[in-house]
């Protein structure tokens, strides 16, 4: 059970998330302006700030004794260089097949890039989490180039692999880890993640 200060931080974060998600729906024409308050309240009362995503991509670091990970992913409705940071493990739409999600390490955004990255407005550079892959083997920005930051749908914040034999907080930017702590404390369900992993 999360402590009272953690719960208060979580509720504050969830309210901000609910506002952001409702505004995104409005901006995309999915709801009318008059539906904004009800959508915010619905997200606040019934929506989680996370979803589960399982991947067996070769670009992911293998864990001892197996491969594949189920991630608890914090949803990010409106990604910017303030909401996702360099070194975060992000879930994003596949640039060549947007109906699929891929998991990559965020190397740079427009606001913090250095050579050799050349990024335009709202672009970011993502890399395979498994660093020993050759450039031609890795399906990341080295092969498909920079991606629009709006392709990012969330940040992986907790990982489970091989059932309960391996589970831990995902190594992300330290500011992100601190920010995500209340979400992990409230929404983490190891049994649900383990079940999701086994059924994938």
C-alpha cells in the first residue's frame, strides 16, 4: 500500500494526465468542447495511467536465462522534451508500421541533442537497448532516421521477464524514475504482468 504522500502525488499526476488526455482527444476532434469536463472526470475515476506491453525484439537487452520482457508503460498523451528525456526507455509507434509498437532507448530530443544527431523540430533519435548490435542489424534511428516525438506513446517504467525470476524498475533518466515512482507504487501488479508475459 502506497504511503499518503505518495498517494497525493499520484492523484495530482493522474489529474494532470486526465487533463492532457482529454485535451488531446479534443484537439484530434474525437470529442466536443462540451465533453471535456466529463472526459477528464472519466479518466480520473476509471482510467489507469499505464498499460502493459510485451516484446521479444532482438533490439532489447536479454535477461539471464531467457528473452522477452513485459513492461508496465506510463502513458504520455502529449510527449515533449519535458515529459520524455534522454536515456528513457520509450514505447513508440513503429515508423514503418504505425499500428505496431517498438521499444527503444531515447538518445536525444531537439532540445538536448549534440553531434552526430541532426534533428528538426519535434524530432527525436532512438536507439536499440542492446548496444552491441551492428548498425545494419539494429532497427532504430541509425536505419530509419529521426522520428517524430509524437510517435512516443509512453515510457517503460517496470519490467518483468521469465515470470517472477526477473523483475525490476526500468533504468531511465533519473528525473523520470523519481517522477514515475508514485505510478509504480500504485499501479504495479506483478501477477498481472506475469500473466501478460506468459500469454504473449
